[in-house]
């Protein structure tokens, strides 16, 4: 019996995440803008949480001691005389200002007469808007406009038609013979090349727009587009029966065509990055400052203490108040812990990457999460959450925190160099190469070995592909 009880009474240890810990982890990996949204939502839902607004008392400016009459020296014979400070002079200035028009626009006597803010807004024109405007401005019948609108509605952001003629005809309750002529006229719209079904047709439209029917350019596009991509110029010249210089000139013209004519009307907005951390150099030391802009100072509402001391508050109200107080305190402490953690991580990164801040990317040293975790006494997963979607403004520029963490390669001197620094060296070598004789990956590896960096050819290939740089054959230029 005792044996059975001992078997049943088995103690185990289990890690349980409290709500406070869950909230702290969640806030830690949020961006500053996402954190602002969380705080704003909590302020709306929690009546016992409020923003602390510290306003300095306004002080009256010190009165200026002005004499009743102040003499101004005469200059150049102009009428610079004694300036009176009496009421007559003020009335003269008032009348002068009333008769002077500061603005060349309309004047409004009240806010009711001013145009609304929405009336001053506009949106960026899209490719579809531009094509529809040309359609409605052109000599099209009502039936052709319906077909044209259906065609334009199936053109993607790059300017390519993504529907078959039969599908458009079915949608418009007509036959393909009515759709085809409308499509051909839309292909003449601006931007040139719009309405094509594939790359070859897009480039042919642009070539024919330039009057190159029957030229080497058109023949090359019709029969040797794949050979052009692989730069088989000699084979193309032999098949077309022309001189290789004509092929090179034709390929140069084609290189000036736009393979995505609709992208100039792209609707993508520019994404601006706001730094979470600012690093300044003061003397010989680097100072870390957190960007707290937009984050309010939170506090418990003073109304809580008044209600807490009221004996008439029933148990349900008191339970509700206590719950909201705990929620507010958890949020305040979690935000404070988040800011302290980000500050510690930033300081640690600066200690490890001091030479990078002083001299640039060539001195970026290898760094892993474990190094920072050991430095500040935290877990690697915490460091990973802190560095997610957070940016640091440094004297060397704006960088994501993850940029400072990278693997290393050994050097012939026994040291290690960061992989990002090696990528930068590869890019610099390729930028300086002769485009008519591009360097192979093996040659780049040999050049890096001359710079004391031990690197294999396959590693050069991997880094080159990460940088989105083509191979030596793809980089080769004949003109």
C-alpha cells in the first residue's frame, strides 16, 4: 500500500509562463510603432491607466526696458528719425498691416469657409487609371469601351495582359473577333509595351514603335531571344547572316527597352524606417539613447486611490478595479523592462563593434547571439527577440540590429573577419573589374586570399548570389 502511494505521489517540475512573462515577451519583439498601438489600445480599454503629461509652468518673459524715445542714427539720407512708441504709432502700423496683403491666395474669415482637409488630398495615379483615361479619350464606341475596360482590368502592375482573348470575350458577351482589334489599339497606349502577353511581345511592341520593322532588332527578338539572354552573339550573327557588330548594336538597343513598362506607375509607397536606438559619439565614448518618441508616460489614475478608500464600493466593483490595476502595472513594468533590455543589448553591441563604428564595414567583427547573451547575462532567445525589426542609427548609418550579428572567416594572420565585410570586399572587387573581362569566382577567391582572407570558391559563389550579382558570363559586356 505504501509502495502504491509513493508511486502515485510523483513530483515534477514544470515551467509555467505567467501572464506577466507572456506580456513582457510579446512587447519585447514589437517594433516601436506596434508598441504605440498596444499602448493606445490599453489606454482606451483600461480606465485606470492614463498618460502622465508633465507641463512646465509658463513663465512671463522678462519685460524689456525701453525708453519713451529711442534715437536711431540716420543712414544714407533716408527718413530714419526718432521712433515714437505711443498709441498713434501703433495705429499707424495697424493701418499699414491692414492694407498689406500677405497671401496671394484666398482669404477666409472663419473656419467654416475654409476647404476641408480631405479636399486637399490626392492619391497617386495607377497604371489602370492612366490606361482608362486614354481609353475614354480615344475614338472608341460604347461597345469597344466595355471591351477595353475588361482588357485593362486584366492588365497587371507590370503592364502584361493576364487573360486570354476568349475569357475577355466571354466576360463581355461577345466574340473574339471583336476583342482582338480593341486589344491591338490598347497596345498602342502609353507606356509603350503595355498589353503584351509575354516578354517577347512586349519588346517587339517597343521595337515596332521605334520603326524597326524588318531590322536586326526585330529579327533577333523573333528568333533568338533565348540566345541573346545567354550572350551567344557569334551564333546569332551566323544564323542571321549579319556582322557581329550589328548584333552587338541590336542587343544594346534592346537593353534600353523596358521589360516591365507598367512599373513607372507602381502604387507601392516608400517605406520609411524610424530608428529605435540612436548612437552618438561624445568625445571618445559612444552614447546610447532610446527613441521614446510617441511612447507616452503611463501611470495609474489618481481616481483609483479615491475609489479604493471608499467603503461603499461593492465586491464586484472592487474586483474589477483590482484587475485593471494589475493589468496597468503589468504593462508599465513590461515596457520599462523592454526599454532596459534594448538598452543593454545596444550597449553590448557597441562594445563588440567599436571598431566598426570608428572605421566602417571593413572592421565589422564576427558576432553571434551567444556573445551578447553572455555579456549581459541573458538568454539567446531574448537577444533574438530584441534584435527583431529594430534599427540603430549610428555614425556609419542606419542598420538593423541583426546586421551586427554575422559569422566569421579566418585570415592567414590567425584572426577572423566578418562575413558582411567579406561580402563588401567581393562587391568592391566586382565593381572595379573590367566588364569585358569579368573575374571568375576562383579569381575573386585568389584576390581575397591576397588580402589575408581564406575563402573557398564555392563560398564566393554563395556570397555573390546573396548580393544578387550575376556570374562572370552574365556580367560580361561586349560594348
